[in-house]
């Protein structure tokens, strides 16, 4: 009798384990389906190639020769720099921007949604910090995910404060 009860318990346990394994496999299949679903409309909208990638121009912002402003002038220049970033983003030309931590020569990056370095050069020349010589830029063609174009839409939904 004990052997029968023990056998039933083992059988029940094995069935539960198989049921749990099946649920995990079903969830993994769902996750895989989500990851591999191609959206041709988004791909076209974002200008993605067959790999989901596209060309951008990345700007490396570096310390410029004119950095000896008093704190009031430096604050005004920084505000104008940030306002210009907002304008370029609103125009759909600036995909991503941000500073690097620390006080090294490399200060931050811009990623432009433009075709040529010349277009990016014109945009960087609109930056008051570039005009003042507080920053200089190095521009490079860059190949990255076309999904970066979503950043501008998502960011406002997770930011409690504006810059």
C-alpha cells in the first residue's frame, strides 16, 4: 500500500513538473515570437535597412579653447546650449544627446539623423557653445539601430523634469 501511495505521489509530482515545464516553454515561445516579429511599416518609417540599421552622424563634443567664462556667463551659455539641443530635437534632426561624466576633454555626444557630415556641421554651428569656442566638435558617420528614432518619443514619458 505504501508503495502504491509513494508511486502515486511521484507520478503526481512528475505531472506537475511537466506542466510547469510546458508553461515555461510556451512563455519562451511567446517571447521569441515578439522578438522576431518584423514590422515593415516601422522599418520603412525609420529608414531601416534589412538589419534594422541606418546611417547617422555622431558628434563628439570636446572642450574648446574658450573656457574661461565667469559663472554667470557660463550658466547663460549652458542654457543657450541646452535650448539649442531642444530646437534640433524638435526639428527631428537630433536623435540623442548627452554629457559624459567627469571633467575630461570629451564632454558629450550628439547623434544626428542626417545623411552627411556637412549637414551635421551646419547643425553644430548653430550651437552657442560652439560659436563661443567653449566646445568643439568632431563628426563621424555612424551605423546604428534605426530604433534610436524612438528615443525622442519615449523619453518624455519617463522624465519627471525637463532639462
